[in-house]
C-alpha cells in the first residue's frame, strides 16, 4: 500500500487494512518525508519512490505482490509496475491519472504556514512523527518540484503488463474524468471505476462503493 502526499501517511489506509489483513500480508510503505520516513538529500521523483518501494518489498518477500496506491502512491504504483513487471501481479490506483510532460495544469506551492493555518491540529500530529520536523518546509519544496515538474503518461503506461484497476471520484479537483479515462485507455489490461459524488479521497467519501469495485478485482 502506497499512500498519498502532503496530507498522506499509512494511517489513511485503515479501512483497507482491516479488510485485507484477513487474507493478505499487508505492507504499508511511508514515503520519504512522510510520517517516520526520513527526507534524504536527493530530489523527490516518482522513479525514486518506485525504487524505494521495490527495495522495501523485496526485503520482505520474493513473491509478486498486489499494489494499491492512492494519489502520489498511485503514480508510484504506475512507475513500479512499469519498471518491475515481475513484481506487480495486480495494481489498484486511486486518485491518479494521465500527467503528461509540460502539463499546463495547476501549480503547487505547499508551505508549512498555509498548511498549519488550514488544520493546525492535524499537521502538528504529523510533525510529531517526523524524525526531522525542522526540515518540513524543505520536504514541501521537494514535493512542489515533484508535482510541478515530474510527469507520467504513455511512456510509463505502455510498459505496464499487469491487470490495473483505476478509480476516481467524479468530482476530484486534481484531475478530470477525461484525464482518468485517457490513462485507462493507455494501459492495455485496465478497468475503470468512477465513484459518483466524490472528490479526491474517494474511500473516505464512499468506502462501500470503493470496496465493491476492489474486491472482485482482487479475487478474479
């Protein structure tokens, strides 16, 4: 399981973990700069995140795995499946879509002042987990650069061989239904599930609908 960015951490997957742990070994990976994971010195990239995930997974098992990624974790999942097709048996991506180079979409400028103003209690709790809380703005700057400059489109999608379930809310402010559809069409063995009435975090909005789409995908 690969969590989202800025707000994200492995605890967001609690509803999934409770269901999946009955039949699977669940591995949740905290991305660099999130939760208890260190920031490091290198720029953040989706390839770096995929390589990190690969190393963690291979330190635990030699088997192929099912991957569920949300938002940032969804892009990492795409990259992981394209780089290591022997590793990823099935891929579920929630809240991520086609993100081509030179995309004229929204530009990100996350900073600690604005985030603390938006929800001081939440982000204070996140800071308590971080081994280097004094570097939070540095981590946010790395994230802004990742979001504004890195990309993911056909050059990644066409290399994915495993079955893929792509999910999104129809009111997701980070990408349109058309962008999600374009992504699904670019991946040969993909399925698409659009959850009506939901924004980015669809599993907080309507977990029963999300689970009803995921469960048969995992078991078929």
